[in-house]
């Protein structure tokens, strides 16, 4: 069984626990990279190709990404949020939702630039390797980010309900 399926079935616990789960998708913190708020979103069903997703999964993935990306922009010092799907290490389809903090754009580090321009793919790869712990660990900053994301996400999910209730009050 792959790591994502293990997490979805509760056999493996990601750092800080699952951030979100419904009947289609799971969202959790990256397992072994110490960058607060670096999230992974996956369909629960074991698929390896994007085009295998059914409409309900596509909708759930898209909504999950939109909600988490908008929340990550509320973390201090996040300038940009990258969304990537590579699938080289883990075949179970997943998206990396990677917050690019101001402190990651070190202008003196040539490894992050291509022809004088910040290179997102290089930055992602560089910090992923640099901050990789190789274990399922959690640092206080990650716990703090997870707590914030969970609280904001529950509001996003409840928001339509509050909207309906609000309208009913009128
Ligand atoms: Zn799987």
C-alpha cells in the first residue's frame, strides 16, 4: 500500500494529523520537509494520473486547493503559493501546495535563479532538499501553521452554511 493510501486509511499519521478529509480528498502537511504550511492534497482513491479523476474528485480537489491556497496567503511573510504535481517519488496523484515565504527568496543565492530571474522550480527543489528531515516530524512553527490552517479551513467549509443561515435570517 502506498504512503498516501496509508494516510487516507489512518494507518500512518502525518505531522500534526490530517488537516482535512472528506469522502474524496485528503489534505495533510508535507511529511518530512520543515517548511510551515507546505501541504499535500490528494484524492483518496489511488489514481496515478490526473485524467483518471472523476468529476466529483476534480471538484473536491479544486475546491480544496483554492481554499488552502487562500489560507496560506494569510500566513505571515508568504509572498506566493506554488502548486505542483510531479509524482516521481510517490505515484499516488497529489499536488504540492508550497508557500514561498519572503525568507526563501535569498537574492544572494545563485542556486535559486535562472538568467537573473527567480526560478520557482529551482527554489522549490532547493528548499525541499535543504529542509528535508527524512522523518515524520513536526516543529513548533509547523504545528502553529497547521492549527491556523485547520481553523481557517473549517470556516471555509462552513461559510456556505453560514451564508444560507444568514439569508434565512433576512
Ligand atoms: Zn495510494
